[in-house]
């Protein structure tokens, strides 16, 4: 019997003034798998992620977490249930070291003093468990880290709080080939540890190298969510640009979108 999804989004709708950005998105994410969310600019990817984070509130629809419906009023509530986000800007402080960044806002204390030894040990342990070997010292300032190292620190920060789902927004943007490979390997290790991973990316090569399934969002509608092994990059491009594929044999879109109605 197949395990139930870790997260289900049912009929998610979001409007901003006269613009209907999300038109009824249905998507499922499983623990231990990497799900890629792809779509052209204006497809609604950022809005969907902000709804999941509690930054935007839903107009309609349900968020089902581990089989029960939940309400996420703010980002803190998302973290409480086990959903962590790594945004493209990483939200790291350059003037702080790795330990200070990983515990920023969640510092451990011993009495009135910071428990530096405990935090340093936890930071090292988390990085080691994720096989992050490129960060030489957890006391190194983040300003001195490479792009790939910074991304690794941001991911480690997200997973050390008993998270069950990690959402990564364009994790390989502006990275070189070696750094991209490093980050994608880290993404794969997250899933291998049993976490659910949602990766938002424009890079289809990256998507096809690491994802288990690909959710295609177009004009506020999820037109398909095929397994990676069942679709080619050419078919993905067709789904992204037209909502349909002439060769892919999977499910066809059940919601048609009139582009004249959509101002993007």
C-alpha cells in the first residue's frame, strides 16, 4: 500500500485585486522524494510558495499536512508543523559566522548566557550528517563563503529544526558547475534521509537530474505532475509553454485557462 502524501494542496486559489494568480492548484508531495515545481514567469510559483509559508493567505482551498487539514497564518506556524524554506536570497547575515546564522533567532541559552558550545556542536553535527565537507570551520564568517557553501549552510539551517519538508527556491541560481553539483547532491541527500523536498527551479537540467516528480504550473493551474522517468525535457517545455504535450502519454490538463483572462 502506497504511503499517503506528506503534503497535499487542494484547489488552492489566490487573487490579487483583479488578477486571479492561482486558479485551483492541486498538488501532492511525498516524504523521501524531491518534487520540482516548474513554470514560466507569471505561472504563480512564488505565490503558491508564499501561500504555503503563510505569507499569503488562501482565498480558497485546503492544505492537508500528514493527512489532516491545517491553517498556516504565518511563517512561524509553517515552521512549527515542520515546513522550512530556503529562499533565493538565503537570508544569511554576512557579518555573522556559520553557527550564529544557523541559530539566528533560535539561540540556545544556559541561564542568561548563550550556550555557544552546544550550538557549535549541533551545527557541526548537522553539517556532517548532510555530508557538507566544504565548510572548513563553523566559526567562519558567512561573508567569506562561496555561493555553494552559503547554500549548504542555508539548507543545514533549515533541516536542523526537526523539519519534515524543505522548500528550496532556485537553489542553484548564479552558481557555477561544481557548486551546482554540490548543492544538487545535498538536495538528493535530504530526500534520502526521508524528508520531503520541494525545489522551485527554472533550470530543467537541474530538475531532471535530482527530482522524482515534476509539478508543472501554468497560468495558475497545475497542468501535470509526472514522474521524472516518464517525461523528457522537450515534453516538459511543451507543458510549461502550452499546457499540453503532443507526445507525453500522461494525464491531460483538466482545467483550461483562457490566456485572454490572465494578465501576466
